[in-house]
């Protein structure tokens, strides 16, 4: 797999390794008390003569692993000339499948149960998993469960006694400007450590072009590359604050994204128990609306629809046979409140729905034309390939 062109965004791919010319792909431990953020003095050398980065990497390094995978993929069709019997004898049958290797990273979150947290796209549709520990030991692994909506997966390794789990931090305690340290195996280079800061918080993955995901991401300028997928992003105290998952490609882009560890802990706990992660959904496609944008639209004599001049989440589409259709929502409705929470944009509505219970009613305040309506909606479980 390769990165996209400059300015493009892609899931941080597992490092791909060619084979014979073929192009490549819980319950968690109780969180430790969050240590104070590193002060300005932390940038100075420690008593041992090393930086705080070295100290933090030393703490979590033994829990960081490399994940190698193999899977069968359909063979790409050859040129029609390859159907010639002589060429078939020389080069073999072009039909059938071939083996493909992939490589990513992960972090041990439960040593006693042998559980490793990684990205779902690292272990998607794989036939075999091999986990390499920091000391070079290689263990067989198996995928316990994966959730493509949050791009998280849990792998169990065969030997448990010699593992060391990482300390898990609190991603809600982060502030923009905090130190961020990325660990993993970019391009297969094990035990790689890069340093940056938290560049932004609560970056909506839908705004990055991934409509099938539900994530508010940590943005960082710490260098992450193919093969870092599933590796930890840690703070200055050596606690895991995120799982690396996306990168903006291109020279000098300097943008990486990680899944907040608080979400990862919750999802990993469900996956480790062999359960399916349930995501409530309403069946709406939404776009943000502000009062300014609505006024500009309404001044246009050719506007197809007069919009409420308020901030909120504008309904662009209602999916058929969805909870939203059952509740009576229509295209052009502006959702301004859910339960007791204001809705200023689609992200706010999505967060409220994600924390709701399937089948339990939620109160919606909707502006339709010049009227305010009170509706009740019951979230359903997100279909395997549904919309949020």
C-alpha cells in the first residue's frame, strides 16, 4: 500500500511487503492515575542524562509490538496474450489467488490475557497474524474482534506470561500543545520513536472524507508513516493517549491522527469479550448549517429551499426504513437540540447518538420552515454498512 498524493488523506496503511513480485497490506487494564503533564523543565535532561522523551519511550517501549499478517487476495488479470499456452507454461496459470503480506504496529493492553490493541484495517480479512515483541520474540496471534466503524481491533497472542502492558492515560485530559510521542514500526523499522505535539483535538473524521467512520481524532505533528498503524501515541509521562490511524500524505504535510484512548478502551473491552460493538444510529445524512450560510442562501432568488437562519445540523437525506424516517424527519429539517443538549453541528448530534441506548427514545427539537417541532426518535443498531 502507498500513501495518496499530496494533500490526500488515507487510513494509515499497514506497511506492505512484496512477495514474489506481488504488491502488498477486553477488558483493558485499569487506567493508571493520570500523571501531571511535563513542565517546561521536562525538556531538560533527566538525572540519568537523557531527555523526557527517552524516559517515556523506555516505559512504554516493551509493550509496543510489530504485527505481520498474511491473506489471500484475488490475482490481478494478466494481459490477454498470457492466455497463450506457451506463455502459461512459462509463467504459470494467471488465474486464482495469491498471498499478500502486510505489516503494522500494536500495543499490549492486558498482559495477563495476552491482548494487543491495533487498527482494524491492519488485520482486515487476514489469514494469519504474527506478533513480534520488543525483545524480538515472535508469537502467533489471532484476531479476537474488530470494529471497522472505529478502526479498532484486538489480537490475542499465544504466550502471555512474558508480556508487559502499557499504562493507559486519559485522552480527555489532553490540551492542544501537549507533548505527543509516536511509537511503532514505520516501513518495518522497529522501535521507532518520533516527537511532536497535540496539534488539535476532536477532529471529526467525517470532515476528513471518511463518511463510514465515527471518530473524533487527536491531530498531531509527530511523524507517523505506513507501518505505524495501530501503534501508540503517548504523552510525556509514558501513558498511551491514542492509537495512530490516519496520516495526511505528501512532503511536509505534518499531519497525523490518532484514535483517543478513552474510546479505544471502551471498544476494546467489548471486543475482548467476543462481543460485537453496537453503534446507535438514526439514519440521517447531515451537513453543518450556520446562520450566516443560511442568510446567504435565503438571499438567492434561485434557492431551492429557504433555510432557518440558525446554527445546527441540517438534514440532507433521510434513509428509508430508518429510525429517522419512522420519527418523521424530513430533508431540510434543522436539528437544533437532542435530549437536553444543544446541537450546533452534525458532530454534536453524532456524539449524543453514540452515547445513547438502542431502542430508548430521544427528544429532538427540529426547525422546519418557520416552526419548531418536538420529535421523539429511537436509535437502532447501525447496520454493517449503514450511514450514521
